[in-house]
């Protein structure tokens, strides 16, 4: 998707060598690094090629959701596997003033 900002625009959205890779802006403070306008090109560049190569917006959304849920599910399984080996340290404590789950021991 290419956005036309007009002839006199100073905004550069693409790398010179790769048209499909948005340019990551430079920033001078940590708050600027975390701003969505600055981190969105980095997030897009980190997506797998099959997600970025989608022909339509609907296909892009479907592949993006699949990628994100697979990534989250893999993380969940890794945590679950870790906790199954260390049951004593991953069990929630009794219900108490710390909340319904209690403190993690």
C-alpha cells in the first residue's frame, strides 16, 4: 500500500533498496521510540513474508491474526511446560488480601 503525500512532501516512507520495507524513523528520546508512529514500521518489518505478501486487506488481517495467536500460543505452551516441571514455585497462593489468586510463591 503506497500513500501519496504530494509533490512537496518531506515524508519518506520506503527504503531505497526495498520498496516493501517501510523506513524506520530516527528518534532521540525513549518516549519517541515507543510512540506508535515510530514503532509501527519496525513491527511491520518484523512480520513474516507470507503476512506482508497478502493480496488483500482481508487476507492480511487473517494471516496477521494467525501469526499473533500462534506466537502467543507458543509462549503460553512454553510457560505451561516450565510450570509443569516446577510445580512448587508456579502454584498460586490462597485467596487473601493480595487478590483472588494470592501471591505467587
